[in-house]
């Protein structure tokens, strides 16, 4: 198989770190970069495959939502508003005093 060259521009310190890592792995820089890129592509392919059904579900939901009429959001009761705020605080990892968990006040 014919080989193709790819020209890359790197910062000097990046190039040196790659060279050092390749040397420790017992590889030349080209083989090391091909190995790293191939491994990354395999991981990406596996993730895309793993989440393909979820991605398709999201795409279908977005298409369905695009067809819905725009209606103003209903007003929340005070209790609903507090529940939403608590859920957002929980999702953002904050306690009732706006501190990240594990931090003293």
C-alpha cells in the first residue's frame, strides 16, 4: 500500500514531548502518532456506536419539537419555582447556601 505524508505544525515543546513519549514506547514519532490517532479513532467509533440510539432519539425529538406551535410557558406556582431552583442547585452541585459540596461556609 502506498503511504501518504501528512505535514503537521507543532510548537517546539509539543514536538519534544511527543518525541520523548515515542522513544519511551520504543517507537519512532510517525509510528507513535499513527498508533495514538488509530487508538483515538477506535475509541470515538465505539462511543458513536454506543450512543447511536440515543443520538437518533434526540434527533427525532428535536424534529418533533420543531413542528410544535410556540406557546408561552405556563406560570409556575411558588412551590414549583422552589422545586426547579432546588433541582438546578442539585444539578450544579450546590447546597442551599450556594456552596459547592464539601466546602465550609
